[in-house]
């Protein structure tokens, strides 16, 4: 799923998905060669188990008995029970913290797809200032998001609503890409870029799909495909920002300007200068 959360033992027994934490042994499992069951490193006498001797859809870890309801194989991205073929499933297809993991009839949708990542192959976490190509942004490096419309207004926050305004230097116009949550945080509010009913705002970080944006081809693209745009194509102060299907129009184009590189002169328009860029001219008395 987009957030790539990790199977985690919660409350000593239940199985949920959570953001990866290298210090949490409740997120580490191994295939035991003796019992052929998937065991928890944190509780190595317990194995992945379908509750009620396989008659439930609930998944847990339980004292190892190596019966069929504790035997699973990894098959083309799915983790399936060897007897009845049910697959490990993020319940309700909800990509969020502490969502329950169950077993369900196999359908191969994304909530039944898993990667097995061995610890010795795990990449080191990115540090602030490092480039994350998958998301098109630097981690932890402050930036502004600037409309490519003629006025070149900045993405701004006004009472949690996201709008465009002229450059002010206020922290409400500053953003940072957060490594842990994979969201774009507003520096002033500490809330994440979010959309609801096609309107963009900032809200408490949940890392759900409607808070996940990548920067691609000068567009802020949500993981489910909608792109951020200046609503109604109106290049004016306080204009609301929303999301819509990708059109590639100018009101969907944005520049990311990192604070350390920002030069206000780069943003000046022909109208502000009073000249046409790149066209030779005479100056006549």
C-alpha cells in the first residue's frame, strides 16, 4: 500500500500495520525451520495464527502448534494459508496506522500485497537534506510551493484552508517533506497537506492516502492520481486550492523553491518588470 506500513504485533497478540520502527522487535518475524511457522522475534514461542483454530477471519500470534491454521506461504506477493488459500489482508483496504490485519478470500488487491524485506537488505533511513526520488522532494528541507500561473503566488494557509497569496515570508507559506509520515507539513501549523471533498487544507497528520503527494513533472500528484490545482483557474489573492483529474494546465503546475536556494528575483514576472523577457529593444527619449 502507498505508506508501506509494516506488520506489527500489538497488545501482545493482535496484528496491525504501523510505520516502520527499527527499534521495535514486534515488527520482525522469521520462518522457523522446525515448525515451518512464521514466528515473532519479540515472542519467539508464538506464531502467526488464524484465530479459533482457523474458523475465524481474525489473525493473531499464538502459542506455536504447527497446525494448518499456522502454516503460510509467500506466493506472488501474497501471504496465503497453505490449506484454505485465504490471504493476509489489511482490513477494509484502509492504509492507516494501527489498521487490523486479517485473513480473507484471495483477490490480489493492493491490501493483500506484501514485500518481504530481510534485515540484512534493509536500506538505511534517509536523513534530513537527502533527496528521495520516489517522492520528488528533499527530506526535511524547508521549501515554498509556487504557482506557475502568471502571478506566481505562494501556497499559503489561512485558517487551515490552503490558498494562494503573494510572497510574504510568513511560515504559513513554508513546507517540509517529512520522512516518517511521508506527508508535506506546513511549518507554521505542523499539520499535513490534505484534501477532502476535492478541497485542499491542512489537518492533523494521519498519513492516509489523501495526505500523500509526490512532486512529478511540475505537479503535486496524490498517490491515487488527482493533482493539486488553483481552483477555477483564477490567479488572484486568497484563491482556494483544490484537487482534480490531471489536465496538465497551468493552474496545475507548481514550482518547489527550497528556502536555502530561494531568490525572489527569479520569480519576478514581465508585468512586474514592465519589459518583455528576451526581446531586444531600443530605449528612446
